[in-house]
C-alpha cells in the first residue's frame, strides 16, 4: 500500500505537535520531605511522602515529573545531599541541579497513641472468655507541601492537611488478631491528603505557567569572554539555562536624576541575538551569534532571555 508524501508530512507534523504539547507541561521534581518528629515511621515516612507525591503528580497528567531514580542519580553525581530539614533555598538549589522548573518539598509529622484494654472476662458475641484484651492505636499526622519556582525562588503554593486513623488489635489468651499499622496502611491514611494537595496544584496550573514564563523572560546575564566566534556568558546550569536558549544582547545607558543622582532606569536597544551552544558550569555557558549580527561583542554586554 502506497502512502502519499502529504500523509507522511501530516504524521510528522502531528508528532512534532504532540512533542511540543508534552514540553509545555511544567517540569517538576519531588524531593524528600522533612520529618518533624522521631516517632513511629521515623526515617521512612519522609521518603514515602516523596513517592506518594511523585505518583500523584504523574497521574494528574499536568506536569512532566522527574523519575525518582533519575533524580537521585543526578544529585549523587553532584555530591548533593538532602539531609535534615529541607528548606526553600535547598529546594531551589536542588531544582537547578536537576534542570526542573518546579520543586515540591515540605514536611511530614507522624505519631501514634495506643490505648490498652484488658479484661479477665472479655465478652465477644455473648460468649465470655477467660481472659483477653485489646489495643486501640490512633495514628495522627500532618502533611505540609510547598511548591517553589526554581528560577525566582518564590514559593507559589503552600498548604497543610491533617490526617487521622484508628486500628484495633485483639488479644485472646495470647493470640493476636485485628489490624496493625504498616507501610501500606500509612499510604492509605495519607493518600487522601496527598490527592487533595496535588489537585490544588493542578487547579493553579494557569497561574503556575504564567509565573514560569515571567521568570524565564526576566533572566538577565552578561558576556564575560569572547573567543573566536563564541561568547561566554555568566549563566549556566544553576540558572536553568539549556542548549538552544536564545538571548537578546542589549546595550544602553543608565538615566540618572541630576539632582539626586538616583538611577531612574536604562535606555536600552537590542543589538544582536545569541543562542546557547553549550552549558559548561553552574554559571557558565558558551553562545553563538546569529548570522545577522553586525556588531562586535564586548565584555559586559547585557543578555536577556527572549
């Protein structure tokens, strides 16, 4: 069966459109949640919360979510450790290393309270047993999630949810029964809270996208070195710069108030455009000029993200 050239071109265009649509989703990563207490589940529940949020964000289909294995591999290569309380600055630094636009971080508080019930004549179904007892275990927790814009360092979403659940263990003549707390139960208890928090983030996707666009457009750097056809700029991995990013080269002068000396602003004009060729470090990249560039670049020339 022959397929026309127009059909092939249509399918290729459709594939590109789908790729663009996928790329339009904000890139997001979830890092380990800080544990506020050292009680039940200590050392485990913070990591578990990371998994819960990752799964929920993937299922929302509104974000491009970094896989946890890839996240850990990148941070390990950079010798970056997430230990203790993870704050806003740590989340931003991790996000820049990971090359994402958004980072979810937060804290989780988890505790249990047990009430013993003992009897020498525990009655079940009208039958009184020689001895027995039971234990009611109440698990309570608080989950706080924050979403930070990696480029600006601004927290653009924050909320907390409280969870509670009870289980009962029966002990009859030394034989246990009923239900006990475990990792699976922990997820069941916290899952509704995780679902609500991620749903709220999804509802704000329009505002989040606008915030990311504004931050990207406001990225400013400078040319620090010129070598042959390449220019070196003081923006790199930690600034969220990627190969192919385009920047305007602008020149101008500051306008000052002659009476007070206060800088009122700058009179600027775009004189050229450069495209990032290679990201070389945390704050270093090389760029090449467009073929229509008619100026000689100078150290100190300002570049602004298009």
